[in-house]
């Protein structure tokens, strides 16, 4: 039986929801595969902090491209 995923899925902001899921993927890659994700995780955490502080509703084009590349890099 597969254990249930206890991670929160709805943070109230769709951007934060996706960034948190990306952060979880980075954590999984680190814990399961031993991949060094420190720099990428710091970037994502800084982005989450900026979205929360400034109530951003849309990421910049560059941030979106980098997040997409991180999704591809750490896809399970």
C-alpha cells in the first residue's frame, strides 16, 4: 500500500502552489537520488518569498523559463 502524501497542496495562491510543488520535487531528488539541489532550492525559496512579500500574481518571463527547466531537470 502506498503511503498517503501529507504535503499541503493548496496554499491560497496558484503561483505559490506550483513553486511549493517544485520545492518538494527538489527535496525528493536530494533525499532519493543524492542530487545536490542547494542552489536551485535557494532560488525557489527566494522566489516564494518574493511572491509572498509583494503579492505577485505573475512571474517574470525569465523566472518562468528557469522554473520550467527545473521541473524538467527534477522530474520524477
